[in-house]
C-alpha cells in the first residue's frame, strides 16, 4: 500500500472509530458507517479490523458496555434504562453481553468495587477517556515500539491467594491479600509482589479466568503456595495506570512476540510490581510483564 493510499485509509478508519466513540446510544451497523466513510461493507470490515485490532461490531459494543459500566457505578439508573441508553435491543440482550464482557450480571457489578470499568482493547480507545480517541493508534501504522528482551528466568516460590473473574479486576484480590498482610504485620511494599495467570484459551469466559496474587514465600502460614517454573520469557516494562495493563498485554501478544521470533510456551505468565502496589501517582506505577516463550 503506497503511503498516500495508506494515509487516506487511515483517515477514513479514524473517522469511523470516532463516530463509534461519539454515538453510543444506539447500535450502529457496519453498513451505515461504511457508507459514511465511502467504502463497501466488505472492504471497510477488513480494513477496520486490520487497523483497529477488533471488528467494528466488537469495538462499538465494547465502548457501549464501558459506558454502561460507568452508569451502573453512578447508581442513579435502573438497569433497564441503562440498556436502552447504551443502544441494546432489550434488557436480556444487554445482560448477556454485559456478563460475557465483565463476568458478572449488571446488578452485581457494584460489588466488584472497581472504579474503572475498562475492558481490554488492542487500540487503547476507552469510553471513559475522550483523549484516547484523539490519539487512536492504528495497528498498521509504524509507531513507538515496546522495548522488550527475551531471557531465561529462574523459578519463583510464591505464597498468596487465588482469584477468579475478569483479570482487569484482579486488584480486588490484592486488596484482600493486603488486608491479610496487615493483620499479620507484613508490609507488602517490602516484598516481591507477583500476579500469575495460567494460559487462557480465547474461548474462556471472563468469569472463569483465574489468577494468583502473591509475594515471595518466606514461610508464611495460612496462604496457598504456588511455583512459577523457570524458563525463557519475553520481558517488557509498563509504566502508567494499572487499568491500562490489559491493552499493554494485547500489544505484547500482537506485536512483540511475532517480532521476537519466538512462540508462546505453555506456562504461567506473570507480572511483577517493582514500585509496589500502592503508588500515589498512577503515572509512576511500574509493572514488569513476563510472557513464557520458546524459539520457533
């Protein structure tokens, strides 16, 4: 694709993505938005997925669900009213889509205790932050790459708690572990802190995702033990709000692993928090991500 042709396609796809970001009170069909940006439906669908990283339907549904999550947290609206406001055909359709995305019913969402109803996105666009659509990074555009290295890592012996549910809400398990640590006179900020997740199939519903929040094993009783096997890992550092880590993980899988010349290895992926878990400035929150790989 010549540069001028690419820039024209990029401009149209960004226009479509912006339309989907602004109009969240109805379901916008691909035929409508393709017509607005001057493409056939087939060509639009193919280009949108290639440049944005998700289909038009998935992109627009995710933003409407993020809006719904924000409205539920306000606790000022009935679920049926939120379903209509966010463009779903019925309460039943909305409830199914919401549970598929967040792993719980809309009526249970407040109990999760998250203040950021962000769903994983390969493009960084989120309903809660208008600036994200202004800086939409199309995936085929050369941009700032993620620095990474591939290196062997020794086995780690950990002790902690299991978590089951959407991985973007694993912070709730960390709060429980922190409460346990405080009761036993342990300062988590003085320990190696790790979140582990076994390899998940793409078909695994968010409600069935499992993780392990842990610290280095110094012999504490009353917690579960877990061993991360030694092996080769792709390692990258993320600095910024932990609520954007899901997007970072997607970039690792889509960009860094293919570039590294390696393939995924069946073992636990994990992330370590060298700055500690409780940082006043979210922009200073540091996470080192480890993805198990092996040479092709």
